C-alpha cells in the first residue's frame, strides 16, 4: 500500500519571519495527522531555519533544486552533499520552471537525479506537457520521452524510492487544475512506462506518483482519491497555513479511505 505524500514547494517565496510563522502554524495544525508523509521545500536560504523548526515532527525537509557535481568551482551552485549536510531528505528535480527559465535539459535532469540518489536523497522528479503539446495529442509522447530519459542509468533497487510528480505545465500556478480523468489517465500511463522500464511490476506498483498544478483544498479530495494518485506537489496553496493544513487533513482522510 502506497502512503500518500503531500509536498510543499515554496518556490522563490518567504523571508525568515514569515517562514517561521508559516511552518509553526502548519506544525500545530498537522501534528496529529500521521498517516501520510509531509515534506516542505523552502528556498535554500531557509533550509537551516526550517530544519530546526521541524525537529521532532514528522515533516521532512526538501530542496527545490540541486547541482550534480560533488564540489568545486561552480559558483552559485549547491551540491547533493551540502543538502544532506543541512538535513534534506528530498530534492525536487526537473521542475518545469527550471526547464523553462533555466534551460534544464533532460540530460541535466538525469545527472541531477543520479547525483541525488548517490547521496541518499530522494528525487522528486517532475514531468509534464505544455498546453500546446496536449492540444496536439502529444501528452503521452512527452511523458514517455521525459521519464525514460530522466531515469536513465538508475538501478532497479533505487527506482521504487523515487517520487514522480506529474505536473502539466498549463495547470501550474494558473488556478486551473487538470481534471481528475486527465490526471488518472496520465498517472496510470506513467506507471505503465515505469513497469516496462523496471524489471519487476512490483517496483512500478510501489513508486509514488504525485500530481501538481493548482491543487487546493477544493479539488484535492477528488484528485487524491484517484487510483494512481499518491499525493500532491503543492505550490501556491502551500504558502498559507489554512490551505496547506487543510490539504494535509484531506490527504489523511483519503489515505484512510484507500486503506
Ligand atoms: P501550483 O504549483 O500549486 O502553484 O500550481 C505546483 C508546482 O509548481 O509544483
């Protein structure tokens, strides 16, 4: 049975004081919701602060990005070892904003995923089509290409610990999430692709696939209830105590329903 996973992506938001207020509020409201996994990915500047706030809670710490080299003359970059050192367990890789604004290719994303795994960080690998690609009927083609390229060289035994996030680019930050049918269809397709890629169907069954793209307390129940949806990667709605805590509560209820 896969455990639902609610992951917050704060993106380039939050300063020290607001971040402390936000995380304390979330801790307070989610303290007893222990049936699911929760992760928060603040900007690099707040990793240390959030790490100390979440001590003794079941909230885990994630980074929004990582570089693939271990150390050296790469001004401005952060290595997987540094993330581990500050207390991260997870790292978001290949987010569409990084693909779009920072020109990250599938080759770079694959290197990042391999480097993260080598350092015992769980990659949350983001894939998803643009609206143009969906209109042209290319959704599966794009997902197939991204996932197979990004996972190249990853051993079978490490594969089931990876988290995939299906994030249709057109649904991110737009207030217009994909429909539950579109989401289930994409998730089930991704699981099929993993099944073929991995040596055993068991791996594809264990691997968690999150949905991301305008998920909020209003649409979460129906999205999370889909058979192949194992949680959410939450942007906008993760920046508010009420909406993020409600999402965690909804996931907790859905988890119990799915069991
Ligand atoms: P959103 O972002 O929830 O604001 O749409 C999701 C994401 O980009 O991970």
